[in-house]
């Protein structure tokens, strides 16, 4: 049979931006067509963006999705009548038996017409996914021919379920299975995907084209990293991670596929992946919400230093504004480290002491103890928001996953901000990333962005004289290990104690985590990089005596 | 056949409080038994509290639930060996094909043993419900006999689905169908429930005992209002609304049931219901989270006045603390109205002027315009939080649904607080409730709690000279009508325009609503009383160009 050429178009849509998304799709079609492709495969829901949450219940949203599809079909007929295009989108699907009014679908456009469609069978409703809430599931199969080769279509979760539509592949004689994905980044997930797909390819003796979205969408980051596996399970090529890409392949048979664009098959270093996930999450949140710049408090500590370095990588140094807000309890080294950081990053930097702002509160209300500590953090929060209001910056809040887990922060204080770049990064990983970023700089003979002192000194909130985090919290190595068990693996206190940890400590940490739920609900959105982040995965009642 | 006596036990559990919930259950069993009952029917998940959200994924939580059941069975054997008890609880249910590890179940305890169980068939996954996320659905039926009468068991959503297990009632010869519910209050829902159950009774020729939970749980209020309908569809009796209750009935046949405890069959006035839902939601949030008292800012306006009056009804005047925080833009009438309110309610009242706290910010940062307006609100937020830290009160935030919908508030300012009593109350309903509460006071010859002036004056944020809400927003009658269409009925801009509204205005409001999503995610939890409240029902991506 003749060889055919296909493309995987890895693009970065915005939820609800039907016009902009159509432009991305057309540009990729132009590029694929001029490279001689017969077929181009996009990601899940590329027409509407993904995930659309309860927008799937708006009939007008579904109408706009259908119109966008019709526009694309007409444009393809006029411009690329011989290019087959597979796109994902939500389609209206009224059904008396269901609360949902839509399907999560893939459509084949051929010669200006919708030549077939597939509705996702398996609707994930765990972790960040709520698809059973908003979609009706499909039960039909769909395949088509290109130059005599039979091509199958499924969507994302369908390949993660045993006995799903993938099991039907053999019966239909599928040679190439196209999988449209909206698969968010998670530490170590890239390898899991390739392994899973490779097993499917071998089991059903068909090649698999895994096409993923790319880009940040609120707290999710789609990492791209699309790839093709041949029927013997070997990886033919993979696309860029954290960037848009167009991959081209010549398909001879399920075991003979050649990559036209040559890409590495090696996965990137894990810290590299995490850094780029955080960077893309921040960059896209800023861009897609039309902010011009960000502002953040620089305490001289490691969290704000890492966030500032990330922001410069994501946005460029001209769009990052740093503010030191020293109090009477701030040490000179803190101010020195903050200034050093700003110099290294070459960003706008100012010093706004808070003494004259805090003192009137203390005096008028007679504050002491915790109230006197918190008012400092709240004055800083108000100060940053005032600068945001005056100058138009998005405020970044610099809390890490460890302190958010246990509520070690001041609500309306240091938790103030529109985006939390390292919300899902445990403290121990914060240090690792800082060292990694400095090492990369050294390797490139660039200035190390993060002051060594910010990495090596003991962390402190500096809200009272001589305070350090470990006055209140256990050592961060131990704390992060406990949080991984209690939050990440949902183990109970007793189960963790059975692993050899001290009961009193485990109980204390579990109480802190559970009672910080309200604070977490009030905190900014931020990039998710682990299996269980707060907010979307671990949703607990606030009123809850299960401590 | 002999007559048997059954009780509906309408109790108020707390999620995760297995020990406390068991005490509630035992107390109700003692009472039912001493009243000669043969059977007592509790609400959905009474053993664990409801809804349990992702706690259903914790194996230790499920173990505790099973242990609690075993404890109850042993206690019943020792104390009431002849009392049959139907309780709801989550049970472990591992299943390779599923992400969930539990069922939402009802269990019959008879003579100290688990004599049978029923797993909920229909798992609601819309609006506030996410049960498909956390439970496996059942497919078996369960019925049992008491003194020769056949009793069926289903759970909540099961009766709302055509063709569900209710359709099986006739085949099993069920005379009395017991429905265990965790059904939250919603305006006008009480009548809907009775109508639905009445239709089921007639259709399947069986009596129905509808047993509901009561109490506030985060933003949900279970209103109780349990009832019994005979097979001819007539309401035999209903329980108290918004209070714990024990209802007793003698069952002769499906058409001959007599209420031992005599209760009204008339539903209460709608404003009465709303007031008591808000009152119970606030009272239980405070009690179940172990707060002693609440504090709130009193602006002289209607929102804070209504919240203060609600708080006094919910908690008693000794536990409510009011603070006036006048600025240079506050009118004398605002301060007078706030003082008048505090006098009428006889609550602790203090005045904390903010001029000396705001001025240093204005001076140091050179603030003007929006930044100067917002800093006043933020200083007030910090002030209330400082008093909360010093004195231990829960801060109430007094925003109404209308202003939260369109983002007409200052994030980290007037939105500061742990609980938002009127978060789901549109502004026009705020006025109605205020007038209603004053009328009730007049009828009881009590002091009207809310100053007439707070009700009649034009609303203003008083953040700049002469400001009124209608500088920025359309008239509240019009705005609430638009919000009901756009949010409450999910209509599109075009659909609303087709109803006769001005396109420019509708577009503006839709943009405001959609772009306020981030603010809403950061706002306090509050009592839900309408079909679509923000947060749990209307979940939209923040990054979203669908405007």
C-alpha cells in the first residue's frame, strides 16, 4: 500500500477563545499541508480549549463550538481540500436521562465535510478531572482510511482503561491509532505515558500517534511531548515538551514509520521538566489573562528568590518587579540577599519599609503576639496590592506546597496574590530547583540567579526577633516525607506510624493539614506538578471533625 | 396484619465526628424505643456526616465508619434488641474497574447484627454533588419485613431518577418505602420534594417515609422537613424544618398511617424558610468549627445590618461584636445608622476610625484613584483580622450575591472573613429579608432589629466622596433580573437580549460576572440557598476567553 504522511499538531489553545484557537489550527494546517501531509491530528478539545468545566453546560458555548467547526471545514475545503484533519471539541448532545448536554468528541474533516466523529467513552472523574459531571459518554467506534490504511480514533482516558475502545482495535484492522489528548504534566508522567502506549501498541499490533495539547490553563500545564510508537512498541519520535510543535511522519506500515522532523526520543532531566512546567504555567497565566507584568515581595528567602528567577525566565526581566518590605525584625542579611537577587536578575527593585504602616495598627489596637505578627504580613499584602492597583502588575504569592499544606502562612498576608508559581512545590524541592537553576547558569557561564546565601541560610518568617521556621515545624526533610505519605498517598496517621514515624508528630501534622483547608481554599491558583495538589484533587469539607 | 410503629429520626451530624454522631443516633434510638417504635429511620450518611467529599477515598475513614457501625450494633443488642434501625454510612468497596473505593449505603441493624444493606444506585454528580467521583454505585435491591409488612429502602437521588430502583417497588410488594436523604435546602425545594414523593406513592401504591438530615455543613444547609406520604399521595405529617426532630407513626397499611406526634402539613412562609436556612447555616458553621463568637464591620448599610441581625438570631447577642470603621468619606448618617443597629441588637460595639491607618499608606505610596479606594477596604479587612487574632472571633464578611457576582468588592478588603452569611442572597432579597425580619419583630412587639434608614437609603461603598453603587452598576432590580437569567438559568447574552434587554448592558454584566471568577474563588464560604450559587455549582476556568 502507498505510504502516507501525517502530522501531529501540538498547539496551545485558550479555553473559550474560539477565534484565536481557530487561527492556531489553521496555521498548523497550512504548515502540515505545505509539508505534504495527508492527515493532521490535533489534541483533545483544541477548538474550545481544555478543560472547559461547567461551560459544557452552556448551550451557547456548544453552539459556538459547532460554528467554529463549520468555519474550519469551509476554510479547509477552500484551502486544503485534500488534507484530512482530526480535531477535538465539545458537541451538543441532549439526552433526557442525563444531567449533561455535551460529548467530548473528535471529528474528522475531509473535503470540507464532517466525515465522521467519535465521542469519548471513558470520562475521567478523579483528581483534576470532572468529566462525568459535564459530558455524556460515547459507545460507538470510529475509524477511516487514508491511502488504504485504516486509522482508528480514541480520546485520552480511553487508553488508560482496560477493556476500553482500544480493545476493539484489532477487530477493525486498525494500523494506526490516533489518540487526542489533554494530558496535564505531572512529575514522572511522561515516561508512564510512553510505557502505557508502547504496551498498547504491542498488545494490539498497531502503531499509536499520541497527540497532546501544550500550554498553561489555570493550575494545569499541558506539556505537549506528543509522540509516535510503532506496532513493535518502539518510540519513533517525540515532540517538544512545553512548546508548540508540528511533528511529521511517513507511514508505510504499523512497523515502518519514519519521522521526517527529527526529535530526540530521550526524556529530559526531571528538574528541567519541573522548571519548565512551572515556567510555562506562570507565563501562560500571565499572557492568557492579559497581564503585562508581575510584582512580588523579595524577603531575601529562598521561596521569593525562586519565584523571581522563574518569573524572569517566564516573562523576561523587564516585566518583573521586586519589592523588599523590611520590618524592625528583618535582618540586614535579608535585605542584602534581596538586593543581591534583584541585581543578579537585573529587575526593577525598590525598598518599602513597613514600620510606619504597621506602627499605627499596633498603637491603635494594642496588638501583641500572633496578632502583631500577622499584621506585618497583612500590611505587606496590602502594600503589594496597592502597587498592583497603581501600576497594573499581577501580584505573585510565593508560598510553597509545604507551608500551604500545614497553613504556615498569614491569610490576607503573605498569601495575597493572583498566582502562586510554586504552590505545588514542596520546600525540599524548592531548594533542589534553586541549586539546579544556578548550576544551569554556571554551565552556560551566566550569572547564577539565586544568591547562595538564600539557599543555605535557615528559613525564617522574620515576624518576631530570632524566629526560624523550625521553631514551629519539624525539619523540612521529615515534614515533606510525612506530607508525601499523608497527602500524596492518603495514608492514615496509624499507617504512617506503622512505618516508623513518631505518633505525636504525625498526629500534629495531620491536624495542621486538615485544619488548613479553609486557608487553602482562599489561596491563589498556582501550577500543579504532583499527583495530589490541594484544591482540585484533595477536596475536603471545611467543617470536618475527621482529624 | 398487626400495626407497627416507626420513627423518623432527623438529626444533625458533623462530617467525620464518628463519636459525636453515634451519640446523636443512640439518643434518638433511646427516644424512639421508649415511645414504642419497632423501626427507626435515619438520614443519608448519618454515621459519618454528609457530604464527605474526598474523605471517601481515605481507607482509614472507611474503617472508622465500619467500626462505628459495629459499635452501634453491639450497643443496640445490649439496649434495644427489638428495635430495627436503618442508618446511612459510607462502606469500603474496592473494585479494580473504578477510581472509587466506597459505596453510599444504608444498613439495617436488627438484633445486634447487620441484617442487610443497600448501596445507592444513582450517584448525583451535578450542582453541589460529586458522588460519581467518590462512590461506586449499587445495583441490588433491599427490602425486609416488620410485623408482616414489607419495607423497601432507597437513598436520596434514587427517587429523583425515572426507572430507578423505585420502579422495582411493586415487584417486591413494598408497602412502605424508606428514603434516606441528605437533601440540602434550596428556595422552593420543600414543595418540590413533597410533590415528587406524592407522585411516587400514587404511582407505585406504597407509602413513603422521607427521612432527611438537618444542619449546616460548610455552605450547605440540610433543612430536615422529613415527612410521610400515604399510598394515595396525601401528606400524613412533616417534621420540623431547620431543627432536629423525631417523628412517630403507626403503620396499619400503605393507606392507613397515623402520626403520633402531630405536626403541621403546611409549608412555612418562604422568607421564614430563607431566614432560618441562613441562620442555621451560620450557627452551625460557628458551632461545628468551635468558634465562640463573631465580629463584623458595621457600615450603616443594609448588608452588614442584615448579617448582624442574623448573627444575633443565630448565636445570641453576647456572641456578636460590631465594629464601625469610619473613614473621611463616611457620612455621619452611616455612623449613626451603625450605632442605631448596635443599640437595637444590644451587641458589643466599638468605633475604630481608619484615617490614621490609611494615611501612612497614601503618603508612603502616593496612592490615588482605585488604589486609594481599595486601601481603605484592605485596612478595614486587616483591622478586623487583627481583632480576630487578638480576641478569637470569627470574622463575618457581609457581601451579598449580587456584588459577589459582578465582583463589586475589594479582594482582601471587604471580602475578608471566614464565613459569608449572605453570599447566596441577591441584593433585592437582602432588602426583602430586612423588611420581613422587622415585620416579625413588630408582630411580636419586639424592637425592630434593622434601622429603617439602612433599608431605605441608596447603597454606597463610601470609598470616595458622594459615591453610590448605581454610579457603577445598573439598578439592583434590573441587575438581579439579569443575573438570574445569566447565572441562574445559564442563558447566553443573545438569549437574554432576545427577551428584550439592552445588548450593551447584558454584555457588560456577562463580562463582569465571568471576570469576577477569580475573586469568587478567593472569597469565604457561605450559606447556599439558590439553585446555582458560585463555587460549588458554577465552576468555570479562570483562564477563559468565553466572555
